[in-house]
């Protein structure tokens, strides 16, 4: 069963909070997770200067150690929080393009198009 670390959205409209969860990748976004790893509140409360993130670093590192793949937004959040280094193996630039996408190296048919 492939496990992903991703965000689950909760709360009212315009007042969302996100749960960082370990979840089976084939389930819907807000399904019941295997484990709740953290809570991210992007809204600034009155008098606060920083957004709120509460997480269990030990459990996040455990799930990464057993092969769970983080989503792009989770990678960004973990890099900003110092849990992952900026050049980690999960960074989108390190992973490269997805399978099945064509690169724009050259035209495979050998034909060129000209405009008149």
C-alpha cells in the first residue's frame, strides 16, 4: 500500500486549516488518515507575526524513512521548517519530469516546420 504525506483541508471557507497526514495515496483528500502528523494554520491571528505550524518531527522522519512520499506542498513546508534540507531527494527539481512527458529536445520525425 503506497503511503503519501499530504495535506488534508479542514475548517470553514476563508478560515481553513490543513492537517499534515500519512495516508494511502489512493484515498480521497479528506479521508481518514493512518496518522495525523501535524497541523498548519496559514491564517494570522490577532497579534501574531507568524503562521502556526505544529508537527511531530520524529513521526514525519519515521514515515519518510519507511518510504512514504511527500506531496510538493508538504516538501515546501518541511523545507521551510528545517525538517528537510533544501536539496533533499524529494525536491521537485531533483525528481525531474514525470514519466510519460515528452521533452523538447528535438523533433522525433526529423521534419521541421517553416512559416511563409
